[in-house]
C-alpha cells in the first residue's frame, strides 16, 4: 500500500504543502476552528502532484488511478473520535429495487452485491488490479494523513448488527467481519466505518483569519511574474444508452445496443451503435467529423477504435469493425454474452446509463462511461442555455 505522505516527502511533490495552503483559506467557507478542504480540491491536487488519472468525472467507484492502482480519496472531520462513518456509495437510482427487498438478510446481500459490482466494473474499465483509500482527517490546527484498504464486501461473511428508527428514517447496520457498514434508507446511501490510526502522519494546519488579504496578494504578484499553464478546455458530449418511451427509460430491443437483434437479414451478434440524439446534434453540429469520415476513439484503457458517425442526419456512432465497440461496451462494460439483450435493468443495477465522448484533438476522441442520470443533467443544461 502506498503511503502518499511519505512519497510526497521523499520526492518533493508539494502535495502536503498545497493541502496546507488550501487549509489556510478555510475562513472563506467555514467559521469552524478545524480546516476546511473541499473534496474536489483534494482530488485535483492529488492527481496533479502524483500524476494520477482523475476518474472523478466518470463518477465510478474510484476517484483516481496510478498505474494499476485505484484510489479512493476522502477527507472528513475527526475531532473527538477515533473513527468516522463516511459515504462510500449512493443507490438512489436503485431505490425501487431496494424497496422490493422485505427481508433484511436479502437486502444486506443485495446492497453488498451492488457495491461489489460497481467496484468490479471500475476495475475492469480502467485496468485496476489493486485498490486503496487515501484519507485526510481534519482536526483543530492539524491534518492527519493515512491509507487503508479498499476491499470488496465479503458477502460470505455478512451479519446484521442492528436496525433502528422508523420506516422512513431507519438505517441498517451490518458487517462482513472486516468493516462495519451502515445503510441509510431515506438517502439510499451506504456508509463505511473508517478507523483513524494512532500513528498517522500529521501536518500543521494554520487558518488565516482574513484570507481575502492572501487572495489580493496573489493578484498583486502579476501574471508576468509567474508561469501559468492554461489547461485546455476540451469539448465533450454525453450520449444516452437508452431512449425514453412514455416517460420511461428503455433500451430498444432491435436497434442501438441491440442492433444485432434487428429483423431482416441475418445479423452478427456484435452489431451495435450508440445513438446521437437530435438535441446533441443541434447544439454540437461540428463536434464529430462528417458522416462516414473515420476518426480515432480511445477507450479508458487506451485501446484505439476506428470510429465514424453514420445513418441519416449523423445519428449513430459506430466503429469499424463493429465488433470493436461491442467488445468494449457490451462485453467489458455491461458484461453481456453474445445474443444477450442489453436492458435498462442491467444498466440501473450497474448505476450507468450513458457515455461521455471527449474531443481530445482533431480527429481524436475518447469515450468513457457515465453514471445514471448524466445525460438528463447534460440535456437540462443544453435546454436551459436556450432560454
């Protein structure tokens, strides 16, 4: 397991120093005597300092990746206890499935499977074989850094600990012999108990009472006196893996992901395409090359697919051979066998329902999965921009 505090110290990566600087700005957000670190700031600084791939945008089980190691990043307050229950998964989109479980034992196993399948999915998509958490605990004048395991839940050893509260607010506590978990019904959220070791690496946390002066001093430095590397803002679109019929998400049985099941001629089990909705085509008319013009499409593991847009009005994203897209999307992501229909239930269980396509440069794109509801949020923003 990598100790990132010691790695930072050994290789002068400035990670701890940058976290301390962020802590100095705590008064911008909080009046607490404990430092405030926005979790996105921690993610971005971690990835910047350790040259990690930032996975937070895809909203999968891991926040970052270094080589074949998946990293979960967490920061939380820990003033008076040597442990904290922290959120590790949200199952809002699975709430209907959860409500169907009337037996607590069945529910516990279902929750464990949901959690484990999402970990396995992220491992498969990003080529991760090992995993760990990196955690910063915030206390008055102090930052604690430590690592702990990122294990799947041991389903063979599940035991219910206790159940309390009324039906609308109750929580279910269970253990797998390694960790204690708490599921909150009202928020459909799974928590894990994180024990804070006594031998943590520590760093001083100083909070500026007037951080505005520090911000003004940054402006007074002048851009001509510091080197600023502007990060290129990459254009992207989010494409749904479903359609909507009577206000219900469905996966068409004879087109798109199930194009291989279309009637007529004999079909190959790997025939598939991703639909490009009219809303996306309207707002991003020049995002993709012209119809049937080949371009590179890279998967999260760096596999190179030869892609193109096709069909009338450029409404389909395909690869050549078609098997390349089905191999990644149907086999690796959705874990479907040949001639097995893709379904909305399967995607709901995995917590995904769309993909993001990013334009890295001319004629070169990347593709990744997106969490359930991502296209809806994307479409809402596009529609709002028209108002």
